[in-house]
C-alpha cells in the first residue's frame, strides 16, 4: 500500500503529469543529484499513478520552490529508487 498526496496532477487525454513541490534549501541542478528519499517518493507516485491512470503516459516532476524551476524526473531514475527502497 502507498499513502501520499500529489501536490498537482494534470490529466489530459493521453498523459498524466504529477508535480510535487519541494522547498529544499539546496536545489539540485540535474535529476541525478535529487536526494534519494525524494526519488523514492516520486517513484512511489509514478507507480501509483500508472495504476490509477493505466493506459496513459505518466510523467513525474519536482517544482523547486526556492528557484521556481520545474525538473522532470526520468522514469528509470525514480523506478530504480523505488525498487531499491522497497527491497530494503
């Protein structure tokens, strides 16, 4: 079971975009620098959204509020974090 709240969800005919707002003091410049716990969370969101909106393309992103930068997160990055996190 997964418990959480999507900050923003944008649903179109073929796509779902999940956006989570983060107010970290240090903002990564590339997705691979995102803290592991956040990648795990976004992996869980991706997995849940794929179940909820099966048949649609799901994208997950973080909106860094400190810099107002939207950072899309690659599926392989958040999926690996999710698989590693649930395996422990």
